[in-house]
C-alpha cells in the first residue's frame, strides 16, 4: 500500500525510458521536460558530473513551477565512462560505431545521478549509483548493424541495454535500472527520506 502525503512526483526528463521506470513505482507523477546546458568542466569526476547535471535539470523545472507546491521534482543524468573518459551521446552513426568499437570486449562504468527537490521546503538531496557493464566482443558487421539500427542515436555510450543493446552486453555488476537511466532502488530510498514510501 502506498502512503501518499499529497505529494506529486515531477520527473524533469523527456526520456521515455525514465518515464517508463518512474511509472513502475505506482505513484502519481507528471513529466516536465527540462532543457538545460549539459556542458561540464573537464576536471569534474563522473559522479560529480551526473549529480550536477541532475541538479541542473531538477532546478530548471522547479523554477518554472509556481510555489507553494507539494511536489517533489526529480532530476536524473547518466554517463558512460571508459578508461576515465566520459562517453556522451554519439554525434552520428559513424561516431556511434566508433564508440562501440572501443567498448566491445571490455568493461566500462555507467553512472546515474539522481536529485530530489522538495518544492515546499526547498530541501535538495543528491546521490548517484555506478554499475559495471561488460560488452561482449563484436565483429565489424555487428557494430555496423547495431549503429544502423538507430537505437544508439540518443544514448550515452551509443547503446541501450533495455533494447537491441541487450544482445551485445555480456554481464553487469550492480543496478540494471541504473544503466537504463533511473536507479529505482536509490530513488525509492531518497523518496523515503522525504516521507514518501514506495512500499
């Protein structure tokens, strides 16, 4: 049974994957897309980067909403890291193929930052999760076919673990939903700290 304290969750994201994940919590929510500058200084760590970008997204949406408001705004950001280098979204299909060539046959890390802002009090909490992902060795033909599928186009690291990309991932160590883009276990703990019980 959900213990609902008249709060509404507002997801500051236009990502259909994050929307699907937050829907699975069974709590009332709305989507308000955030359009923010996602550039970051090169010396930021991946963990700091995802928390700061998630904060930017959540703050941008909370500033557009009229107070007083009972909502909790949730921002999230995901990056893929290989050899301490952050891999963003590919610029085009050739860039996607290039990223996949680097990732194939190796392990990388996926970081997702999550920020919750209580619109009533202004209280803000930030955290992140990290998952190790190992991609299986791929042939040039497989890389070209996956890049041509269009699935990597708007994905950090040029793959989607919940889609066709599941066929190129060998194993993961950590939270699967973190790789999809919203670590639900972490989010539920954070919401509990605001008095919102998922279970």
